[in-house]
């Protein structure tokens, strides 16, 4: 997918990261973000990954009143000022994205945002680095990784698209991406983890297997 060309916006790139964590995790039977992962929790690993690629600000969207996730974020040292509460998470993932777009806690000077699923700790660090490098070459485009003929998550948005989310009439992120006039570009990535959804206990075990067998080269994982 490539809807139009994407050029430079004066070469500026300051990244805000939205980690979506307000889902009910009903099929998993417990909060996915609190599952053990690599010596920490899933959410701890995700925060660590994005810190390692020099994100300028990381914010977590969680359901209003989620005491357990708040407690874990306290343990991890994520400031309260970097938490966005969704008062109606039952309205779906796009409601959390809208909450993030409407939030007034973003640092001044951010130019781009990554919309990150809260259940993709198994992605290779090299995948994130490749996607960010690609986005720096397509600063005005919405960028997504591509695997097995499909676009995947995370989704990287320039300011123009992130701001547009506030007033969009779309009901889902997919609809927004198909209706916005902001150009799009796909970054082909060889990472089987892009096709794995962490929905059920068996998915968690598969994701752990992928993580355990990932290359251990320098800087390849955190």
C-alpha cells in the first residue's frame, strides 16, 4: 500500500508513543499487560523497548480505575502524568486512540506518534528500528510494517494524521486509515511476530517461543 509520495517536513522527528492498554483481555482470562515477560511484565517490556529506540515520550492508555495496571506502572516508574484514562474502554480500541489524540499531556515539539498494541512484546527490536528508520524517510506518511501481504501494527502517524483523529468520523482505526487523505507507506519487515495476536493463553505461549528463539545479536532484543 502506498497512497502518494511522502517527503520531508524540515527533517524534524520527535516521537510520542501511545501504548494501548485499556482492553478487557476477556479471551486471555487476565490482563495481558501484566503477564510475565523477559524478567518484567508485558507492559514493562514494551516501555523498555520504546525507551531503547529513543522515544521522546511514552504514554499508556488504560481503563479508568484500573488499579492493578496503575500499580504496575507505579512499580515500573512510569509517571502518572504519562497515563491516559479511557472512561469508556468498552467502546473499543479506537476509543483509546481518540483519548490519546485528545489528550493535552503531550510534550510540546512532538512531530510523530506510534500507536502500539499492548500485546506485542514479541516483536523484534530490529523490527521497531527498521520501521522508525523507514518513517524518518517518509515523514509525511502514515507508516506501517508489512508482513505476509498485510499491513500490521504498530502504526506511525505524522502530526497531521494524529491531529485529524480528534475530529474523525471513523469508527475504527482501519476505517480512519482507509479514509484519511494523509499518504501511506508500507515497510516490508521479516518478522513472524507481526502475525501473532496475543489473545488467548496459547497465543501467549507461542509469543514466548518466538521471543525465546529471536536472534541474540548485539542490540537485537531488550
